[in-house]
C-alpha cells in the first residue's frame, strides 16, 4: 500500500519549512501568494490529501457544517443552499446536506451523527413538530444552530426568514387592487410558522378591505405543481368560483395555472394567480408569474455568515431576523373579469 504524502515531503521537495507549507495549504496571508500557488501545485502533483481529522485535533474545529432542510428538490431550498455554499466557501468550510422530509426522527439522527463527526455547527429549516430540545441538544454540545425559513418557539438562536405575513399581504392586496373580492388561498399548513404567518397575512388583507373570509376558499396542504393542479380542479368545481388565487409558492402557482388552462380558461385573464418565492421558473412560465420575492439568497447568505461569525467568537443577536419581501408583477394577474 502506498504511503500517504506528508507535509514534510512537500517541504523537502521545495526547500521550504513544514510550517510554511502548512500555512500555505490553509491559505494563510502570512505566505506570499506566488509561494502559496507553488506549494499547492506541488501538493497536487505529489497527491497530497489534507488530513481534516488531524487538523481538527489541533484546532478543535472540523471545518464541517451541517445543513438540513425539508427537500432539496424544492428550488426554494436550492437557492438558499447555493447562497449558503458560496458563503461557506469563502471561509473554506465544507457542508453536509440532509433532507428530513418533515421527519423529526430523520432530522434527529442527522444532528446526532453531525455531533459524532465533530461538526462545527448546523443550519436548519426544522421539520414539522421539532421540539426545542432537539436543537438545544446541539447547542449544549458546543454545536451552534441557526434556523432558516421556519421558526420554533422557546429557542434562543438566530432565525433568518422572509416576513411571510407581510409578503402574502402584498400579493392579496395586489389582487384586491385589481378589483378581485373572491380570492382563494392554496397551500401551506398551520403546523409551521410559515404556514400560519402566510395565512394570517391573507386573512388580514381581506379583512382590511372588508372582504369576508370564506373557509371554502382555503385549500391547505399543497406545496408542489401537482398539488396546485389538483387544487385548480377543485376550485373550478365550486358553485362560486374564485376570480383570483393566492398560492403558497411558485410551484403551486404554476400547477394552478396549468389546471386553469387545462379547463379551457386563461390564467391572468379569466382567473388571476399569484405565487411566492420568485423562483427562476416564475419569470419564464406561461404566462409569466406574478409573485413575491422572498429573499432566499439573502436568507442563506445571512444564516451562513451568522454561523461563521458565531464560530469566530462574535455573536449574532438571537431571535427572528426578517427579510422584507417584494412584489414582482407579471402577466398572471389582471383586472377582475366575471366568468360564467
């Protein structure tokens, strides 16, 4: 079996000290840029692999961050993760990703495994039903936690997410301003802070406009295109069809528009539809989707930066840090049009 290449081997071939080689491979500014590049090139040529376990014994840091979200297949989380990765890359950190699919047990196993690996910290969008004690376990064992997208009461940790009540109110008020009064809301669940806040924003906007809240016009649950499509079939079967729909996210909204079109109606003309998140797909949908920018890039960047700052000794204030959403008006919404 071939022997592992050591720092001393690289140092000897270049006529440098082992300490200089070590600093260079950790991108220390104490080593000139040209020398760092030369050392890295030689390390690659010799097949040197950085020993993270040995380094963690010296520094008490593994350089590993855990990230756990509901489902990476949701582009909303993909955009957050891209921002987290970019921020961690600047600090030469590696992250391990897990999807919990709203399974508290799966999430718990990941946190325990991360603790066993000596993870430096964890960024998480907690599963439905997560007890505060699960996250406190990480904190009590020296692994700080940062929450994103969802809040949990009874925790003193930084939480970064969009202002969901305000954002949904923006969408609802936009529709009200176009003359709509029979407005449905599709998607979300009262089991999450996000779901509760978005529904409350919808209700508040209707009441402020003196519009009655009709429970038949709320369809909780859907989070996917398929869910939005099926909700469209249901809404179009109602005796009094809504003239506009506020959707939980862009995926639901795109599925909703497909369902409306399948029924022979025109989204944005016969029935207005709004989404939420302003995913890349929103602007190229047919019609282009009116939606709410939810600041997911800012959420990811801020969460990663807060964790890195915490690990370096500074402390981001605990509690909720809200990103203010913005309206993106496109072609999927239009003035009220009465349909038969």
